[in-house]
């Protein structure tokens, strides 16, 4: 972002775009009726996956909305890592039912799907492929409320959505200020019943958001402060969330860290781990958090060289920095702590564990090099040969 000004200050300009109304805290989901009333909704539609569609809290919320005089509906066909082609089914349901607001109740896939469906419900004749990239959506869609049930994606505060375009054989991002949610209700209590595996993989995704946001070439003073705070909270909360899912204090710390990481990467963007992770997810349908974790060590080892100074504050935020450490030692210690955490909570750290053949590296690299937006944020330049070598090492 460039600001034409004769003044030169100590701070680089930054732009923070977040939902106009964010409520954080255990019990925040109880404010849904009040928020929907303020939006003027008459026929809100709950958007979920099949499993979350049976969630007792979600069903209670539907009843409370109905008791308030609204006519809620429910569409429960969102799948993890949803293909973009499924959007048309949802849009038809929304338009035929006359729904006037959408409530995303679920994880990152559900929230991404809902944001895009909201736009298409108002602009049904527009091609989703033509919206790939930055600020290519035709306008603001139906009002949206985000209610995350995981603590990892940060999608609730992000201005975009990631989809698998099966025709293109790739994951692509659609980023637009028109897709920023109207209302976000982050209720850490909603994550109490989350299984350990999903808690772990989504939690690592949040940690990687924080780390990559801090290291991004597009980072600002504010995004870095948010990123470091997110790393701190996730580092001290995630393991407890996985090993004792009923620990509400840990769940709150993780949800807070995830929220901050989402705000950070909304400003700075993510980097190489996500670029390579998108290719792995698109070709082998590896869930996003797991794909990124499997590539974390190998991309970060590459990024450390020549960028050691950038990792010192990451080590401090993780609580592993010790007085007297030089930058290289601090960087290595921070990376070791990330890998130790992923191993402690049981997230896979090798691509072979997902059935990826060793000879897949070349094709994966060919796809990843097209993630120019994310690779442009990376602190160290990557070419196709470098990416292929990283995939080889990650195998």
C-alpha cells in the first residue's frame, strides 16, 4: 500500500480491515439473536457441515432465533476443503428460500464457503473463476455472521476464501473487502467438544499463520505485534487443548491466538509454507492444517538462511529464547520448538505419511510456483528448483 505524502515517519503505512463487530469470550454465541436483530435479518440461514449440523449448541441457537420471530433455515452440505463447484447448490438454495443473511457455524472451510456464497447469492451470474485474485468480486453480498467452532483458520476475520478448483487442479484464493464478515462471535466454549486431531491440526495452522505473518515481506508494525502475540498464546495453550480438551482456559488462549493470527495474516499475507501447502492439498487432498505442518520444518529451514534476525522475536514469543543466544541459535531453537509441539500433539510432519509418492515433488513444485501472491511474501526468494528440493526433503 502506498500513501502519497511529503511526510516521512518511523512507521511504514498499514491498512487493517476487519469485521465491524467482533465479540470474543466464552458465551459470546449467546449474543446471536441480538446481533441478527441489529442486522435486520428476517430469514437467516445457518451454514454448516453435516456433522456440525447436528451440534446441540447450533440447534439451540436455531431455536432461539426462531423464538425471536425470525424464520431460520439450515444448509448442511459443506465439506472440508470444499470444491468450488458445490457453491452453486448452496446459492440456489439461498435464493429459492429467500434467505437474507448467512450464519457460518463451523471451521475455516465453512466460513470461507459462506463468505463466497453470500456474494454469489446477490451476483449469481458472475463466474467464480473470474474472481480469483485480489478485489475482483462484483460487490458486497448478503450480511454474514461468522461463528468459528475451531481455533485455527482465522477465516472469521479474513477478507478472503480459499477453494479447490477441480477443473484447474489447484487451490486458489479470492480476496476482497466485500467478503469481510459483518459480525464475528468467537466463543471458545464452542471448541470444547472438538476432537484432539482437529484441535491439533487447526491449532498448528494458526501457529503457522502467526509465524508467517511475522516473517512476511509485507508485514507492518501492527501485523507483527499481532503475530507475536498470537504465537505467544498458541505456544502456551495448544498442547493443553489437545491433551485436555475440557481445559477452558487453554481453549480461550488458543482461540484468542487464532483470532490475532487471522488479523495479522489479513494484513501481511502468509508465505512459502502456505504456498506449498496449497499444492499438496489440491493434488493429494491433504487437510490444510496438516499439509502446512508437514512442510513447516523444510520451508522454515530454507527461510532461516540469511534471515536469522527475523526469528529472534519468534523464539521470544514461543518462550524458548535464552539470554546470550545469537540469531542463528535463536532461529534454530524456535523451529525446533515448533516441530516439538507438532510432534507432541500428533500432527504428521512428513508428506509420505499422507501417501504422497516421492516422485511427486516435481509436479507439486510446478503447481506451487504459480502461487505467486504467497511466494511474493516469503522472506527469501523461491524458484521452482528450490521448491522441488523442499518437497523432496519433506517426503
